[in-house]
């Protein structure tokens, strides 16, 4: 990472997105999106799942990835600002990013993780379906929105309020961190009690490859060979590791 000595961390990632069989059959685009960026002040990873009922959701999912990075780049300059202001900023920049497209046709979920290394602060956010797995010094927790578990509804950036988000902040100082962000095409097939085992599998298969291309290819191949019968949804997964890689 290109940053000063104080904020430099050992960082690696692997990610990919795959169009679901249902979208291939219907000749519709992948509505998921993801992005990972190393910046002078830290890193940002975003995963988004466009709403299937929204005709331009692939526009919205890509736009929210860009919006999160731009919002964090502004927000981190004001260390005393609230997370609520960050979430409002993400929404407003997303509206700018979708341009002339109708927001009501561009709905998308959003998962993000950002490490602001000069502040030793990790911020994790979730809006809508999907899963964020956070492991700090070997202790794991899952952040997932189960509000609409038995309905076909999910929270989306196009009509969300700050209170619709799940957002948590952690210290990064002297921590070994492992993060996994995945859209519902993956999350809905995971057994809650075995999520850590799945994270271990993804880690062992992807994060120890020699090149970034090889890391990403493992994630892509895993998604394309997904074993759940009759699965149809797009699948996107991003894994991030920070700290002493051998200790995680």
C-alpha cells in the first residue's frame, strides 16, 4: 500500500462476480458489482446486489461502489463526523453517480468495509441482503440484515434512510483482520453455524495464490461451480485480509 510508515499495513484481497444461471437463461446482465481500492489513507471494499425488479439495477450497483469510495474519501477528512453523515453522503453521491437514470429503477443493496489506517479505524456497513463476516484477532462475527428474512423485500439505496443501515466501527490498531463480503446469491446458501468454515475454505483457496489474477480466478471458479441445486442468482464475493497474514 502506498501510504506513510505510520499507516502502512500488510493487505491482500481476492474478489469476483459471476452472472447467475437465471440471468444467463434470460440474457440479462449481472446486476451485482464489486470494487476494491487501496488509497493513500487506507482501503475500501464494496459489494452490491442490484434489485432484480429494477430494470437499471446494474447501473445502481456499479454507482454505489463508486459512491462509497468517494464518500469515504470526503468523510475521513473530518474525524469527528458521525457515521450517519457518511451514510447520507453515500446516498447523495449515488444519486449523482446514476446521472439521469430514475433512482426508482436503479435500486441496489450495499456492503462495504473501509480501513482508515492513519486513524486506526475499520468501518463496516450493510444495507439490505448479503453478509459481512468480520474476524478480529481470530474472533468472528457475522453482520447480516434479517429484518425481511421471510419476505421478498430487501432494503435498497434508492429509498433508504440512515437507520436502515447496519454500521459498525472497530479499532485496527495491532489487529489481525479478515473480512468477507458476499451478496445474497452466496449468503442465502450458507449455513449460519458453518460460515467461519466457508471463510476458511475461501481463504485457503484464494489468498495464498501468487498473483492477484490467480486469487480472483479462484473466487470466480468457485462461483461458477456453485454446488447448490437450482441456484439462479448472481454471485459476488470479496475477501480482505489485514495484518500479519500468517497469524490470521
